[in-house]
C-alpha cells in the first residue's frame, strides 16, 4: 500500500505499471476557498470504515447505477482509479464490467484502505488491485495514465470541485472516461429544515449543521455516521445541545413522519459522465454549416399531431 500526501504523485511506468512517486508542480497549492474540514472528514471516514456494514442498500444502489454506464460502452478500460467515497461497493459490484485489468483503490482514510485490503478476498481475482492513501484535492496520479476514473459519493466533500475535476481530466488518457456520482443540494432537506426550526426555537439562532451538498434524527444520523457522511463544515458549531437534538428529532417526526412511525430522508444523487478529448470523438459541425433551417423543420413537421 502506498501512502501519498499532497507532496507526492503516483506514476505508472512500463507494461507492469510500476508505481513511483513524482513531485507535483507548485500549482497544486491549498485551495483558496475553504468550506470543508478535510482533516475532520478523513477522521470521519476512518470511523466509518469500521462502522460500515458489509452491504448498504443506499451505497450499493448508487454504485450499481453508476457502474451501469460502463455497459453502454463498447471499449475496455484496462487501468482504472476508484477515487474515494464508496470504493468498496464499486469494487464488489464491478463484476467484470469495463474490462478492467488493473484497479487503483484510493481514499483519504488509511483505515478505509486497510478495510478494503482486508476484504480483498471477495474481489475479482483477475483484477490486479493497488491501494493508495491520497487526497482527492491533490490527485497523486501522473498525467495521461488512466483509462477510467470512478468517483462514487466522494467529490461533494472537496473544497475545489472544478479543480479536482481538472486534475482527473489531466490524469486520463485521451478518450478516457470519468464517471461521477455526488450528492446534490436537496439531500437531507427534511433534516435540514427540522434542525433549523429546532435551533431557532431552542437557541435563537442557526448554525450550519448540514453541508451545502450533503449532511448531518437518531437512526438516520447513525446511518450517516456509518457511511462517513456527517458534518465537516469548517464553520460548524462543535457542540449540539441535547435539548436541541431532541427537539430536532421531534420536529422531524411531526413534520415529515409517516403514520407507521417511519420518516423519509431525501438523497439527491447527481450522475455525471465525461470523456477526455480524442480526435476520434464526434464533434459539432461548424456554426452556419447547416443546410436545413429550424423554420423548414417547423413547417414540415410542426403541425403534425402525435399518433
């Protein structure tokens, strides 16, 4: 297992793809705009590594839907990077999709990587697997060295999402594929509302407890802890008073609870697919080169009624 900080970069060399460290350029500085506490998020993922159940319906569903996109591709991706988030469900559910021969498992949590190594026996023995402890904000991978990058529920915790995506694009070979699933702004809106109302009622103010993309009554919060999705905002209130927590649970139940005692929890998942540029890819025609206008199409087909 390689442990890579932001001071090192992983390089693939030769047919056997040896891995060695290469120092990054000075442009990979700490992001100027800090929203999330990356150190805390690493500790949360360390904890989640040992709390997480062998299978999780939510994580498995997101991973399965993301990997379905590989079945739409006719090409194989020999070298792939599984980048943070739900790395173990991705490996477990690959089942030969994508023609992957070499899989790099990378996470910012040493314990999460250790857990993946322990569970290696359930992975596909045909795939050579390597393990890296590294930060998504400082991707330790050489330029143009990967055929595929998969990030399942990890990138919504980075401080510079566009910058992280630019690094992923740089790491892909021409015509390489980038598969991403992140949590969107509607995630846990019920909990967000209940927590806000409770804090205004009990404390006379609001502290940001839910991140802009995903975040922190009772069993729901325990589940969030077990998958490493609790609050990591830098400007968070470090103490949640007991009466505020109880009020949040009560408000949640009263506002959103069902008759059978269960509560809903919204998880908005955004899926993205990208490709590194390649000459063989289809390109848009030059502007003004069309020989049929939209007016012609409207005249020909606009008045036809659907069958």
